[in-house]
């Protein structure tokens, strides 16, 4: 089934005559078009990509299955198209701004609008072979950047220097950019799950957590590693070993059919048994693809199940205020046989 036929199947299931797509990544997913201005209209009979003169040539080159409409007034043109096809119930993505919604209401006054949630994102969860190959390339870039980082870090380097090293190294290796602001948290600051890089220098004995990723050909990687500079205290070594055990347990049980709740529980049970349950304060992971954070997520009680060709993260952590924290994160591909770990940078306890 093509992506457009999958969209139409969802439209039919929700009794929609048409759907308007405004999320630029969803537009890319459906059409191959990438730009800062674009809107897609899909009806049961046709599909249109509306963009302005800056992008119309590029749109015609890549969105070969779409009728290209050159305009700066997308909803004015959509109103004409809907009238021509006698459309009455139109879905739209609920991530639009209030101003965009008001524009739709005023310019599409002749139809009924219905908000949809994750209409395209649900389709994006299952990755194609080409998407998987691209994500693997993004992960390989992150792996190499981390291995190079280990040769760069030394006492006196600042967190910002470390973040900049990773950012520029990934670009040097072929990434188009970073997939989120690189997190570097050292010493006691490593107890901050999302500690932003600061001018703090790395000290002898510091724990250092780096959470980073890149975009390669529109698809993201996301990896976390924790290492130690000079030495690691007995307590931090214990915490590291617990997180490492929990992270490995998640990978070991991952396979089609595992419930989302059990995916989370595989790590959480180990961390709770070690006495650090309250210090694991976030979810076990998330989906990964065109967005660095996308569905699925893993609520503790969810009975949804892993399926083949999901790409997800596995990222348990323990964070002890005024002491430090450890997180280890890998990107996983769920396969028919179980799981493939896509991020391959070392996870053993590293003391530089």
C-alpha cells in the first residue's frame, strides 16, 4: 500500500472527504517535497501540493504524484478545490496554530472542519527499508562522533566545548545538522536529565553525560552515553552498573508483541530493585524518525505492542541530586527476529 493509499484508508475510516496537511515533515513524508512553505490537500480523487513561487519548480521535480498549485494563499485555493469536488467534511492536523485555525475557518466556511491527532504520524511509525537505511547512517555518524569525542575530552574542557565538538564533528561526517540541542552535563550537574551545556569546565573525577544526535537526509539519530574523567566514585560506578543492566534488559526483551508497558517495566523493575526507583524520573523512550521525538511513547500501563520496523529509543537513567546521574540510550530497530541495536558506540564503564 502506498503512503497516499494509506492516507485515503484512514480518511475512509474517519469518514473524512478530504484532509489538509500543514506539518512540513508530514508533507515531506507524503510527497518528497521539502521547503518552508507548503500545504497538502488529499481528497478521495486527487492530491494537491500548494506552495509559492520560491518552491514550485522543486515541488514539480519531486512531488510527481501531486498536482502542484502555485500560490501564497493556500486556503483560498483549497476552498476552490473543495467546492469543485463537493467536499463537506475536512480533516486538519491539530498542531496548527490558533491563527492558522482561524484562517481555515474563515476561508473554508463552506465545509465542516474536524481536528485529527497524529493522522500522518501513525503511518510514519512503521519505517520502510530506505528509511531504516537512512536512520542507520545517522546513527553511524553519531557513533563516530562519540568515539572521536573520547579523544578530545580532558580536564579543563568546558561543557560547551564538548557540545560544539560533537555538533561540528557530526556535520563534518556528513550530517545536515543536529537533531536537538546537544546536552552535556558534568559532575553534580549530570543529575539533570536534560542539563544544557554551560561554561563549566570538566574536573578530574567528573561524571559526564552527553545526549546528542544528528539529521542525515531528514532522518534523526538520538544517543546518550555517560563516562568518567580521571576516576569514578564507588557510588557512581554502582549507579552506572544498574543503568547498564537495566538498559541491556530492555534490549534483551524487545521483540514484536512486547507490550509498551513491559518495555518500560524491563528497566524500571531493575532500577527499583536496586533502590533507585524514585531517581528514574522519565519514560523509557520514544519513537524516532523524521522527528527526534515521535510516537510511539511507552506509558507504564499501555497494552499496545511493539511491531516490526518500529525505530525506538531505549534510555533508562538514574539521577541523584548533588551526586550525579547516568543515562545510557540506544536507538533500536524492531525486527521480525527481535531487535537490532543501531547505535553501536561503547557502553562499558569508561574512565578517561
